[in-house]
C-alpha cells in the first residue's frame, strides 16, 4: 500500500477516466503516460470495467498505476481489485469498501466533504481522502481541513484544472484528480492523442512548480 500511495504522489495527478471507449483506452493511457501522468482511475460505471483494468495493467506493467473510481460497495471493490486495480476511490464514504481494500492490501480513498467524514474515513483505514466535489468548496476549504487534520492525505477532485491545481497543492493536497479538464475525449475520437499528452504535461508541470514553491 505504501508503494502505491508513493506512486500516486509521484504522479501528482490522477486521471479520472469515465466511460472511455475500449478501443481508445490504451491510447489515452499512453498519451497520459507520455505527458507524465502515471496514475489512472477507471470509474466503475464504465462498461466492462474489470476487463479494461486488466488490459491497462497488462499493457503498462509498472509504468502506470491503475485504480477504480466511483466504487460504492464492497462487491465492486473486490471485483476490480481481482482484475488488478491497485487503488479504489469512492465519491462518498463507504466503510465496507475501505474494509475490503484493507483485506486485500489495496489503497482506498473515500469521498469526503467535511472534517468529520475525513476523520471517519481515515479511522476506518483509508489511506487518503478524496475531497469531492472540490469545485463546490475550493482550495480554501481543503486548506482549512488540513489545518487540524494534517496527518490525513487529501486529493481534490471535481473541477480541478491547470488553472487552479497549484492552489490545491498550496493548500496541502498531495495530488489532484482530474477528468474532463485533463482528457479531451473529442481529441481522442479524432485520434489526436497529442492534445491529451500536452494537457497532461501542463498539469504535471503546474503541480511540480507548486510543490517546488512550498
């Protein structure tokens, strides 16, 4: 678990892939990897998610750390972990999901909005918490929670883009999660994966610069 968390920290950006067509997944993951984003979260509501996780894991070996997002129950957590997912992220707090991840030695991150939820998730055994939806409250909210809860790693997701990622890092986030602001699905449909690579590079650079300034 420590190694997986370290790899998420190294990436600095976790790409959230929702509903990705199977025939574009590997190319998108490769475009992200080339841009420096080496952590990919495939949401559980994506058709055939277990097969997709197996495919990405087999294609990139240790170059990309693969996880599952939008996990709401322990059964889904176990299914995707058995497919090769190394971390599990939820939009909300589900202690049975955290328990399942702990049982199988995988990293878990519940979605939280309040200090109470963050503490509950961490005490239940979560490795970090996902502040979601981040755009509703902004970097100041995350920073306010980090004040008394500095021991809990936090990752904002939802409305995070290159223009505000640095603000979240400055506020204390160890990494940021991004979906639509990172992955241009229209560009992927056109086969223009370089657009995704360039956006990934921009995201990673913003995070690296913010970390260097701290």
